[in-house]
């Protein structure tokens, strides 16, 4: 906590160098803002109203599920707030209803559309609908959130496992390093895509299965950088001094060596996140990723491939993906310049 409240002069210098890169700083703010907005996607894009005032009482459909009979309907099932009769009841007299800015959920089908699906942008759908009459903008918002959360989780797991594996290899060296290197060579030669195809046939495909399978292979590249840093620094004077003072191996590895080995780890974080987003999009495009009902950029691209005339499907997913990757690459470039040891 004290390190966070009182950063070192080196950390402050790196932060100033990062801020001196306007492209990287603006990209960081834009990407962070988009991600924070996606975390409250239910408030931005949903087919359920945010708030209802009906017959002298407040209702919050976003939190509580109400039967149709609550608002003058005939059935005890959950209310369809797009039903013209229900909307008429909610807006007559002193009653009123507040919908989100985009009044469509990622899985809601527009049953009252006047054009066949997929429909081009217009008539209540800013980016049109897909081949199942679902709102494209809603699926982009939720797909963006899933992509970034998946990438962050995969990156976090890869960083932790990669740091531990690389630290053990680099610090102990000898047979430990030799055997772990041979294991990584064998493990890295396994066909990841074929394994995903096999497991997708055995289990129901889902985000957690993808995360587990991708984590099995996503740590090896980072482990090589950490291993190299530990091999370089394990015989330096300050390490020998710590060992002479009675510090144990774990203390030396993670208190003295690891902070100096984090430069390549931090530098490559944005690029690893963008790689994870691309991996999820590619798997979804091939039909090996999340289930079809789950909003996904890859699934939209696959729909665009199957409906060439529906240009808005491919274009919207492509633009979203390009913007995400560009922002992450700009952040990574600025971070790489800020962490450059030649500028210390």
C-alpha cells in the first residue's frame, strides 16, 4: 500500500514519459472509458425499462421481474415491454416509462419489425439487425465487454503462471531449468486448435472452457522473458548480499529479482490483451467459441460472411475490432517507450 501511495522516483519518471505520449494517453482514456461503459451495458442497452411509474407505484424491471398482469396484461408470464398494448398502458394518463438509450437487449428478438431480418440500420435499430432480428448495436456492446473481460482474465492467468514458471527456471537454473525447458518445448508443440476442436466436440462450448484451454498455452511466451531476466540478475551483487544476510529463496525471487524483471511483463500486457481478443474472435468466427446465443464479435463476422448483402454486420464488427486493437497497440507503444531502460 505504501508503494502505491508513495511511488518511487523511477515509477514517477516512467509515468511522466507515458503521459508525454499523447496518442498513448488518449488511447488509454478512450479504451478505459469504453470498458467502464460496457460494464454497465444493462443500463445502456436493454429491452427492459430502467424505471416505471404506474398507477401510483414505482417499478424497476431491470432488477425485478414483473408479470404482465401487473401492467394490465392478461397473462402471468414475464412482461414483454415492447408489446404495443403494454406500452399503451404504461404511457396513458400519468403513467410513464423510462427505457435505456438503446432499448434492445443482446438476445431480444424484434417481433414487431416491419422488415425481414437481417434489416439495415434504421427504424429503431441504429446499426440494423442480424439474421435473427436481434439488435446489432446491443450485441456489439455486450460482445465488447465479453471480449475485454475474457482477454483480461486470460492475460492475468498467463502473467501469474508465466512469472512463476520463468522465475523458477531462471533462479534455480541447472536441471530445473533444463527439465522445464524440455517440458515447455513438448507442451508448446501440441496443436492447440485441434485440442479445442476435440474438447468442443466432447463438452458444450462456453467461455469458461475456452478460458481454461487457452490458459494452458498462454503463459509460455511470457515465461521465456522472465526466465531470461532471472538468469541475468541471479548472480548480481545485491542478490548475493541478500543471500548472505539469510534471505530465503522465495524472498529473493519475488522481493528482489521480480521487480527488476517486470519491465518486459508490463510492456507486453496490451499486446497480450489484443492477442487474446483476436484469439476469441477467431474461435467464435470458426464456431469453436462461445455458444451462438452469446454476443460475440466473431459471431457477427460469421453472420456477415453468411449474409454478404448485409454489409452492416461485417462492417460494424470489423470497425469495433479495429478500434479496440488500435487503441491497445497505441497504449502498448507508449508503455514500451516509457519502460525503455535506455531512457532511465
